[in-house]
């Protein structure tokens, strides 16, 4: 694996947003039985998830973005780039980015685009947003992630229903002296292992059918345990950085079991590779920024060397090394009111 570099950027701020509705083990027990629910909780570490019932993906994302704008006191008219990462768009066309652009009242000369990316989506989005800034195409890019995962799952499939929660995030990228070092990979032959199928079938005013999320849990876990340590070790070896010099490994958050296993393979301490799924679940492309915004940053954690790693739908994987020591990390907006 060969790493790539993007220079001349700055990650100014990161935050996230969570809907207020909590679906806990008591609700799931009433649906699926206490025994099965207890087994899932023990295996995944997920006790509850958040649900954005009554909201759209753009509602979630706009709340996260407004939270960032308020806390950064920036002029939204100076935002000239908007990148939205989601797999649950408001509309098949034009997607969610234009709805977010409208809700945030961003200028008409703003570059607007959607990225259809899942669990590797935040790092993919950072690469896209940083490229816009480094190329000189944009000066201030707002990168947003968000998914209403609870709408994608089959309510009868408790093994999946209890894992995925709803959330959104917002990150501001501008020009600066920072550098992104990253590696990415993809294997489309595994695309059937996790995802949402779409069939085009013309019938009256409908042209398609969207199926529920399907996942081969064992195969996806095998993929993660193989690819994640590989891509992280490759990145560190190329940059000649020891694992002990990394302040934080911010990984996509699928469940506690997988994260503990990866931590053991990498041989790093729990405080260096945290798990934050117990009350939010797997939030897809928002899991990394949500982890960062909820993390208890102590004074002795410099945030100079942070490794991010996304992995999942695609199959896709990536690892990115960056300096967050000058980044404003804003606690998430916890509880988004329904409009």
C-alpha cells in the first residue's frame, strides 16, 4: 500500500449531532425477548441507539452544521464548498446536499456535492474536501455526514435492528499548514456482504424498490480484522511513526467486539483506541466525528498524531494520519427537536 498526501489545509472544527429519541434494551426486550436482547448487548456492547423519527437526513445534518457555525462564529457566506456524505438521501435526485445547502442558507456560488459512502465515508469525505481546498477550488469547505440508519433496517431482524443508530456530523476545512497522509482501498467483489439493494421496477408512479439493509456479519468481521490492522500498520510504517507516538486511533465504530479484537491485534491500550457505541450504536459515516466530539480530551493528550480509519460497505477501507492539535472539537448537539 502506498500513501498519498494532501498539503495546505486546516481542519478548523469538528462536531456532531444526535436525535433525542432513545431506543433502549427495554424496548427491544419487549419486541424480541430479554434473552436474545441480552445476548446481542453482551456481544456488541450496544445498549441503546438513537432514532431520528420524524426527521430527514438533511434535518440531522443541518442541525450539526448550525451547531458548528454557532460555535465557530463564522460567516456562512464565506462557505464556498459543501460535501455531504450519506447513504440515506432525502431524495434519489438531487440527493441531500442541495437540501442542506438550502436549510443552511449558504451562498449560491457554493460548490455542492453528495458522496454515497458508508462506514469509510468520513475519511473519504475529508479527502474530497481537503482536495477542493488544496487545489484552490474552495477556501472554506463544510464536510457533513449523516444517516437515518433506523429506516434502512428490517424491524424483524433484531441482529441488525439493535446495531444501527442515527446521527450526523459537521467538519470545517480551510486552507492552512496542515497535511493529510492517507491510504485507501476497495474490493467491489465484496459489495454483496453489506448494503442495501435497489431494483428498478416500473409500476404506476414508482420506478424502483429499496430493500432493507442486509449484512453477512461473520464475513464483514473477517474483512475488518484483516484489513484494518493491515492498512493502519502500512500507513505508520510508511510515515516511520511508532504506534506509541499516536495520540489517538479514531476508528469507525461498528461494535465493541470488533473494536476490542482490532485493539488486541494492533496491541494498543484501550485509552488509545476507544470504543463509543454503548448508547449510540453504529452511526455509519458519522461514527468517527461523533467519537471525536464525545471523547474526554485530557490535557495530556496532545492530538498531534491522530489516526482515523474507516471500513465497511463497498467493501472499502482507509487510514488517515493528521494533526488535530489546532482543531476546535465541539461537544455534540445532543437532542435535535423535530421541526
